[in-house]
C-alpha cells in the first residue's frame, strides 16, 4: 500500500484564532489601565490646583481682615477702650453685689402678716449657713391650739421649708412657750427680687392752665376785698368827720 501524504499546508483555524484573541484582549486591558491612569492623574492635578488656589484665597482674605482690624484699632483711642473696660468690670461687680445682697424687710413684713393674733415672737435669729438661710425664733402663744394653727400657716408658706416647732412648755401665766426653726427660701430676702417687684410709678400730668386760673381768681378776690375795705374805711371817715 502506498503511503498517503498531506497535501495542505494551511494552518488550522482554531490555533490561529486563539492567539489573535489573546493579543487583542491584552491590548484592550492595557488601553483601559492607561486611560484610568491618565484620568486619575488629571483629577489629581485639578484638585492640587484647586487646593492651591483656595489656600491663596484664604491668605488674601486673612490679610484683608487683618488690615481692616488694624484700621479699626487705629480709629479707637486706647484711653477710651481702657475706660470702657473698667466700666464693664464695675457693672459686672455691681450686678454680682445686687444679686447677693440681702434685705430683711420683706421677711419682717411676711412675719407680721402671717403671725396669728394669739401668737407672738420674742427672739429672732437669722443665720446664713452652707445649707442655706436658717431662721430661729422663740415665741409665746395663748394655747396649744394657737401653736397648731400657726404651724399650719407656716406649712402653707412658699417661703418656708421644713418649719419645726419644738420645746413646747407652759410659763407662769399659762402661756405656751415654744422654739421655731425653719429654712427660708432665698427669694424672700433677695434685694433684686424686691426691686423687680416694685411697681412702676405712673406719672400724672397736671394742666398748666388750672393753677393760672386759680391764681387769677384769687388775685381778683383779693383786689375786690381791698376795694370793699377801702370803701368801708372811706365811709367811716366821712361819718366821723361829720
């Protein structure tokens, strides 16, 4: 049998097709990576330029504001600024003193109005402690019922906290003696609250023409009286001469 020879030298299609596709894919990947790299570079350059420009803008604004501040300082006199600062410090110190100032007249007014007729206080002691304001008093009452009623009045007061009646006893006259202790609300002795509670004084405008009319009438009356007295004196003189 004679040997068979392959007469075709054309390369197989699949082998040539696979190599070409691989080269095309690698070229496309390299092109995409290059595009991304260029895009990132351009964005970085734009951002750098933007940051640099914004920094220059801030520097120019700061310099402009410093110039305005220097100009404003030049227009102000140091003596005036010093006087204003001292005045502000004095006002602040005065406000602090007013807020801490204590006045006892509202407390006395309250005790005067809240004390019952059958009760009277003989000793008064006012203390300022770390716990607050404390009031200690001793008093007398006509009976235990009066002490009980007085305790009810103080318990309802918004200015008194934890009122305590103690050391109840009878004296030689049959009156009930007692001790009283209570914590006070700071508002009842606050000078600031007292000033704020003072009502505004209403100004009354008096017409100017009214006093003028009254004075004119009075002057006319006095003139008439003088004329009458002169006429009476003249008549008396004539009668006397006759």
